[in-house]
C-alpha cells in the first residue's frame, strides 16, 4: 500500500534563507517515527512546512499525503485532510474556551456539526485520562496555563480530533517527569484508539518514547536527513551525540 506521507527532495526556507536542503522522508500508515536533530537543524521548520505555515516558502520538491499533492493545499485544507500539529510553544488565545476551540476545530475538520452533549462527555473522559481538571474546558485557551497544562491541552486536541497524521513538536519539552508520563500515555492512547493513524514526533526526551512502539528514526542535521534507522538509533544518539553520525558519514 502507498505510504501515508512522502516527502521528496524538499527545499524550503524563509525569505532568502534556505533551511531545509533536500529532505526525503516517508512514513506509512499506523507507524510512529521519531525525528531527532540538534537545535536549529530545521525540525520545527519541517513541521511548519508540512502544515502550510505561510511564513515558509517551498522552493523545490514535493510532498504527497495519501497520494495527493499537499503543497497545493491551504493550511485549513491540510487540517481537513487529516494533519495535526502540536506546537512547540502553544499560543494563548483569550476569548475562546478550550472546549469551544476543540469543538469548532472538530466541526471544521469533519465538516459536520458536533453535538454538544456527546462531545462534552468525550471531552470529559479524555481530560480525565490526561489528569486535567474539568474546569479547564471552560477556561480561555492556554491563558494562564502552566507549561505542562498547555502541553496536556495539545494532547487533548490530538485525542479529540483523531487526525491521520499527528506531528508532535517537542510536546514533552519543559515538562517534569510526571507530566511527561501523562503526555506519553496520551500519545500511546491516541495510537491505540487510531491504529491506522501515524505519528511523527520530535523529542529530546526518550522517556516519552517508552510507551510507544517506534518504527523508524530520522536524524536531521543542517536541513538534511543524515541518518535513518530503527529505534536503536535513539540510544546511539543519546550515548554519542549527533556529530559522530556526521563523522561516520565521512
Ligand atoms: P529546530 O526546530 O530543529 O531547532 P528550526 O526549524 O526552528 O530548528 O530552525 C532552523 C533554522 O531556521 C534556525 O537557524 C532558525 O533560526 C531558522 N528559522 C526558523 N524559522 C525561522 C523564521 N521564521 N525566520 C527566520 N529564521 C528562522
Ligand atoms: Mg524546534
């Protein structure tokens, strides 16, 4: 069967600066891939380009999602096609509650009216799962949330929206050990509930991966994928760092 996502020779950047310098990466249905790489290697840029962030220009290459050209689609169409991005730094949005935001997003991506009562019930259950207190549903999105609460709110969106491809950009960064466990359990639950959906996860913290079955690891450096392998690559990077991969490559 065709891959869910195929990136071919992708070059992209901002203004005159090229950040992604020819990325090739593919991901199958139901798979969990990890994207590793030092700070500034272009990981977040890749996620933003996949979601169609207007700040980034694609200068070369192709992205296919379920066999369709993703680059032709606007950001909202990509969300509707089944992509979801959890941001490295979630924004605070005064004036819209967490519940309202998720319900509106669900209506937008499914194109169907989401009935309030069943939605509330599902939301409550997912919040319990993530050890979030139910009153957060009625608070303005991320306003006054701690770092850990913002990340839980991201995973809550993931569970409620059930995308085909979840892009998680350092969802675990800045979290204490307990919060990492909760986030990691949330991602594992997403996988169980959506076995055909795929996850591309950027992390510096291997703890989040303990509950997940990782299929493939890609290492990004200076805008290129310099190494690919199985989960054993994570341990190798942990033990030896990124630069030895460059040395090995010669
Ligand atoms: P990573 O997520 O791997 O740490 P990023 O994708 O955030 O890396 O950044 C890669 C490089 O591109 C960095 O040098 C960063 O400064 C630059 N960059 C990313 N986004 C922008 C932007 N919007 N404007 C200018 N430079 C950017
Ligand atoms: Mg980043």
